[in-house]
């Protein structure tokens, strides 16, 4: 039996329903229904989702919940939390939720409870991070380790980068953290230039411990340290986070200084594991655990709340509505909080690597679009760059606005201005400005009749552009945990509906393999690798320029 969701009855119903709603203005829906905001707002503790500024009505949501049920979403949620091997291509459980299973109830994989090993690693992270923070675990020359450098890429980088920045206010005052990810030597050079080897601790974060970028960067950093302090210094300045003990030892890191994680934690879902060691060092294990508590609250909400009141489910279904029925294949995330500036980059990997798939779990090519292009940046900055297109471009771009009610830095009226802006953006996108209103505005501003005629179209806004507003009290560790878990589950729900495996990433492999073929050619000792004429010409030109 085919598992193409596009062949279901409810999919067709949604298609029919789309025809009725596509020309309806949200502005009018708000005018006709005083309770609209109330109806389409949902709150979990200090996180509130207002999804009323979407091109939906109650019927839309009813059909979408039916769609979710028909796709066995409720069963699939249970399967993930139970530890079933829902990563079908790699035959793995998907258990980032076990890392924040604060109730510590057993979760079984292959007949074994995974919780004891998770707790053991957290205890080791606590001991180590406290020892470093208190200056008990010192560098080779007896100095306190105050510079933390995480070496990792993709899922072993983006989470720690994002979370460390998000929780900067909680950093130990005398410590700083740095991230080296790109293979470009500049990434290493620019970090190492500023550091003193005696006070620097490197964390080599790599699930496989074979990733070329990370291992090359790690070797460069190792050499830098050994050149300054000698071979014996490595034990005090290098730790590893990995699943691969053998490779860690080979690199010269004592397995005692290795923090383990497991196959059931996907790279882009791993910031909750020891991959978050840089964060634990910077903010302390208590704060790290508060982040886990927040994620756990969202997990419980996701697993235990009916679909109609379930925040990640609602976000996911609205995304499907735009993607598959309006044909909108892009989506923006705009946090109005400087500390969350790297959240869009983090979510870009989470969403696009998880749901950028064209084959269903059953190996059938889909005939509907799956994951959208996700982009974003911090507000208000983005208002001064790509928001022009979001307001007046020909393409509709649904956005999520994220805003904390309270700032960590209440300086003058900065935060009030920030909040006023995010609210104004949502309202402006929804309402727009008709040509008539634009003309009236110009007349009121004293423009001549000719000027009004000339400018009224340029000054008009079609409106009816959707946004979600996610309001939180403050960006603290708990809230960050809630927010990230919310998006993880949203991605899960969409993957279930599209019937794709959100937990592999085979699409990144082809380019990697081809790079391995090209490398010896650039180094001048290649034999008979054939390329298209463009690639061959580029290789030749690079060699020529270097001469
Ligand atoms: C994430 C991906 C990918 C991965 C990196 C780093 O889900 O699998 O981004 O995290 O390729 O891999 P290693 O941790 O094995 O170095």
C-alpha cells in the first residue's frame, strides 16, 4: 500500500478547503471574530504561541488535525519516546528525548535501559565542569583553564554555538568560549591567534571521530599546543566527546577524558548530550540541567497533550498548510533577542537536514514538497535588510517571531522599542495597507494630487502575510530548552506526515566523497579521475593561479 500522504482523503479535502480560504483576508477574519486571538493562542508555562495571524480558520485546523491522526501521528510519538527504531534507514532509535528524561523512567533499546549510561555521563560532565570552573582541574603548567575551544562541525558545533550565545548572561565571569568548525585554516588561525596555550582547553566534539574537518582542525590545535608546551600537555588540554573510543585513543586522548554519547542521539539533536560540554563549562551543570528541565517540560507537553492543544503539532501543521497547499516553500525564524542570534542557523540544520528528503520511508518518490528552505536572523536588524521582500515581495514568506517579555539587559527604553517593533511587524504583515489607505496617508502628509497618484501603489502593502508569535518570559536556560525541543518536535511531526525519515542525512555524503577524489588532484598526484569540463577547468585554473 502506498504511503503517499497526497493520496489520502483528508489531503484532498484540504485541497478543496484551500480554494475557499485562499482569498480570505485575515484582516476580515479578525474583524468578524473578536475571539480570534484567544481561539488561536496556546500557552505552556511561560511560553505562549499566538498563531492567530495565519490564513486559517477552525475548519482548516480541524482538517489538519484529522490529517495528523490519519498519518498515525499519535502512535509515532509513542514510538519515538518508547525507543522504537524509527530511524529506519540506519535502524536506530531516536532518543534525544532520553537525554532530558528528568523522571528517569527506563527507556529500553535492544532490551537495555539507556538511562543509567546517560546519567553516568551527566555525572562525569558535572564533575569535570565543576573542577575546571573551580580551577581544580588545571592546565599542564598549573594555570586555570579559562578558554574553552569546541572543535566540531554540523551537529557537533551548531547546538553548542547557539546555546552558548543564548546563555551568555550565565557564563562564568572569568571564562570565554570559542568554536572552530570550518576546514578553512582561517577558522583555526583566528581563534588560536588570541589564545594562550597554558589556559586553553580543547574539546574535540565528533560523534564518529573521523570527520575530516574536525580531525584536521584538532590535529592543528594539538600541534599548536605541543609546540608551546610539549607532548605531555595534551592530557591536560584535550578532552573528547564521541561514540568512538578507539579513534579517540588513537588521537592521543586518554579515554578517561572522553565523554561518551550514543548512536541513538543524532548529530543535530545532540546538544543535550556531552556535545553540550562547552555549554556546561561556561554556564555550569546546574544551568545545563535547567535547560534539560525546560526541554523535558516540552517533551511531556508534546507526548501527553491532545493534538488540538499541542504546540509543536500546531506549528508543524501550519507549516504543512503553507508548504503543501499554498505552495510556499520558504520559512523565516526571526528572534527579537540578540542572545538568540544563532538560533536561525541552528534551526536551519535541524529542519533542512531532517526534512530535506524526496523518498518516503517505504522508498517511494514523493509527489509533494517536503522540508522548506529555512532562513532568518535577529530582529530588528533584519527589518533593515530582507524584510522589504517579506512585506512587498511577490512571494509570501511565513515567519515565526520570537520575543521575550523581559530582557536580560534592561537599558533605558531599548526593550520597549524592540517589543514595539516585533508587534508592529506582525500586525503590518497581517493587515497590509490598501491602495486607498496609502493614498489617504500621502494626502494627509501633504502630498500633491500628482504625487499621490504617482506613489500610492509603491506605498501599498498587500498584507495577508502570515506569522506566528512565540512569546516567552525571558531567555533563560529553561526557556531555551523549551524552545529548542518545541522546534525538534515540530520537525518530527512534519516528517511523520510526509512519511520521510527525518533522522538520516545521506544527502550530505555525495559531495563529501567527491571531495576526496578531488583532493589528490589538487595536491598534484591524481590519477585518471574524470570530471565534467567545468570541474576539470576549475581545478586547472586553481593550480595555475597558485603557481
Ligand atoms: C547531523 C549530521 C552532521 C554531523 C556532522 C559532524 O545530524 O549528522 O551535521 O553532526 O557531520 O559529525 P561528527 O560529530 O561525527 O564529527
